[in-house]
C-alpha cells in the first residue's frame, strides 16, 4: 500500500519559517492535502490540491509538490500554529485514502 | 453554519457491533461525499471509509473491509457507520468529514465533526 512519510517533529522560532515534508513514491503525480490538528480538536484543512488554501486560512500557509516530496510551508510562524500536521492523498491504484504519519510543530 | 455532529460511540466488547451516526446541517448534504476517519489514542489519523453523494460508490480501508459498512440517508441528512466484529484495535475517536467537492468525491475533507469515542474492551 502507498506510504506517506513525515518527520515526527519540527521546531521553529516565532517569526521564522517552518517546512514540513511529506515523502511518497512519485507523490508529485498526486494531489496532496494538508491538515492541522490542535490538541483535543478535530483536524482542519489548511492546504488542498498541493497549494490551494481554503477560505479563512492565512496566506502564511503554502504548499508545493514535486517528485517524491510534498512540502507544507508556514511563514512567519506564530504560537497559534503549534499543532500536528498531516498530509493526505488519494491513491487511485489501490483505491485508498492515505494520511501521512504526522508532524508535531513546536514553536520555541 | 456548516456542522457535523457524531453520536453512537461507547464501550463495547470485542466481537460485538456498534453503529455510529453523523448528523449534518448547514449545507446540501445530498450533494457531497462523506468520510469516516479515526484516530487511536495518541496516534495519527486513519481514513476508514467514504461514500459518494448518492450512496452509489463506497470505498473502505483494508483494516475495516468486510467488517464496517458506510451508508447514508439523504432524507435525514445523516451518515452512518455500522461496525461489526469489533476488535481492540478499533478503539479510537471516529470523525465524520465532508468531502470538499460537490457531486464527485475529491478525497479532501473540508469540514469535520468533533468526533465520537469508541472503546473496544472486555
């Protein structure tokens, strides 16, 4: 089955840039979606189709996808961005929806 | 406002059954595919199943195929998950989520409920 690999944790100082990677075989050929989940809360869609943002999501959140790696970038990080982040794709070959392993973002 | 409210969770013995419900409001429920996603304690997100807007197409995770059934009643704006032959590893918070695109499943989830907890234990 298709596997999406994320780093377990990323630490970043306020005002700096956080980059969260999502690795998968030829992931560049798929549409990647990103979710933010704060403790005790449901996930929130922050980026879809590699780089689009739902309404209400700050421009500080952006995404890219190429080759075997997709990346979620959070610019000008704020304390409120501290959360777990998950990438997700639909693997049409197996007819399965797959989430990444998740990355905990800590704001120093 | 768009809202999803899950119910039906609880403590159940291994091998028994449970049915979860998800009541939708604030959008045209009959136009959107719907998902179930679960999260075991301290673990990541795991997609469970999806159903198309009209119920004609359903997909399942390998871990639940043959045991769980997703369904919907568009007249009641409600999504269901029938869970049979439950196992300890099914213990999780179960979320229902709305697919973002109307009339076609795009496998991206833009609205989530707050979840209902299922504990499988003897």
